């Protein structure tokens, strides 16, 4: 619940962008920076956290509470800063940096509660991240034309997250590291299993946040061809919320199945479906609205269930005292990729159109699929020789 509430800060700017544009013209580059700035901040915060080993050295519940509180205050600054100005972009970057103390730290807490059911536990956590990411679109739908209401409610939700986090207990498998160990970073590249899990995650991240950030804009543009503006925008918001939320449910279901058939197998299935969905979205763009809605719902349901399995695999392969730092490093590099795709999306759309952009996003899951098939072969070989 704490992660759901805190992660509602992530897509605030994307959810309220139409209302902000109606109030003040914002250049396309700045529009993208309001969203991709969160990714930039998250990467910086996650790298700093990983190199200092914060998730493995500090009490993760208290760290999460502190970061959620500060993130709520920074997000609330959007209420007084010039719309789309440098201060607003800086606030989004700082919000992302603070959320690095929420998402990866939450994973550290989750993996401390189990081993045999770790796929399910991390699936629950990433499902919470997904539902929290969807929340601003629902809040914006209820907030009407006043985008400041959405900003305020998201900040209040993050403050509630801090209170909830203070009540978090640590599991029996939680382990701490008394000092920063630079060998943690080296393990990510010397252990082939971790390296392949990282590669699968990077392919997944290529498409994930670009789709989450721009799905509403893409569908609104497609719906505007056949529907009036008063219908197109609410429909795009409802579909975006439903698509992202479907991924949260998919994370939980995938986690339940992963502990039976294998985490790598769930990742392979999800990557295959999201690859096909990205191509289908490109082909369905401009067609009947119901068809594009259906494609985005399938895409949303399949784009997220692999995410927790990459992290759970890293936790399985790593020593318990290093798991938090390795998962944080994984997310930091993955989110660095998202900056490229989120920022490049409006540029590619202006040059080539939405269908081309959607098709290009399919390259990520294709790359991840190859990495996970290689990991499954490696794991099968190790089991056979063990």
C-alpha cells in the first residue's frame, strides 16, 4: 500500500499535461522533460543508493518513509512553480531521485520475506508500483480541469505512504551489510546469470515507460480521428489507467505462476506478448477505437509481469547482503534507458508518426526475449550438471 501511494507521484505530469497546455503553452521538449526528468532523477538517485549500499545498510522501512515524505513535498512545489518552467522540471527530477528510495527499497523488503515464493512476493511489490503508476490518470479523470487538484492528491498519497512505511517489519531472510562493498558492482558483470537477467530487464525497460508515459497521448491522437475531443480525451485516460492497472494484476498472477514454472519462463511469455502487442498497436493505430483499446489493454497486461521476475532472479543469484544494491543498480541502468525512449518519443512522432514509434518499441522485448532464452538454457545446463 505504501508503494502504491508513493508511486502515484511518477506520472503526475503526464496525467495533467492536457490541462497544463490549456493554461500555458509548453514546448514539446519541455513536455517530454516533465516526464523523462523523473527517470533522470531516479537513475541518479538509484546509482547513488547502489554505490553507497543504502538499501543493504539502512533500515529500509525508515528509508522508504523519509524518501516518500520528501518526494511529497517536492511534488507539491508544482503548485507554486511556473508551469513547465525550469523549476518544475527540476522538481520532477528531484522527485524521481527520491522515488529511488521507494521502489528498489520496497523490493529489498519484499525479498526478505521469502525464498520459495519470492517470485510472488516481488510480483506483489511491482504490481503495487504498476497500480501506483496508473493512479494519476484516474485522479486526473476525477479532478476535472483543475490539474492542481491532481498534484495535491498525489502529494497527500505520498505522505500517507510514509506513515505506512514506518509500520513495515523486516522478514526473516533480510540481511544487512555493515559497509559499502565495491565488489557488489563487479558481481553484476562477472556472474553470467545476473548479467543475462540484467539484459532481459533492459529490453523490458526500453518499451515500458515510453508506453506508460505516452499511451494516453497516442490513444488520444488516434481517437481524435473518429471521435470528438470531449470523448477522445476521457476515453484515452480511462484506457490508459485500465491498461497500466492490468499490468499490476498481471504482476501478481505472474508471480504466483513463476514460483511453479520458473521466473525465467514467465519473463519469456510476457516479453513475447508485449513484443506482439507493440506491433499490433502500430497496425491498429487509426483504426476502430475499440480495437486500439483492446490492443493497449493486452499490451498493458503483458508489459509488466516480467519486471518482478528479473529482480527476483537477481535476488536468487546474489548473496542476501548484496541483493538490495544489485537490484537497485539494475533498476538504475534500466531507467537510464527509459530516459532515451521517453524523451525521444515526441521527436520520433513528429518525424514519422505514432505507428512507427510503437513499432520501434517492439525492439526492446525482442532483445530481452533473446537474453531470457539464453538464461533458461544456462539454468537448465547448471541443473543438469548439478
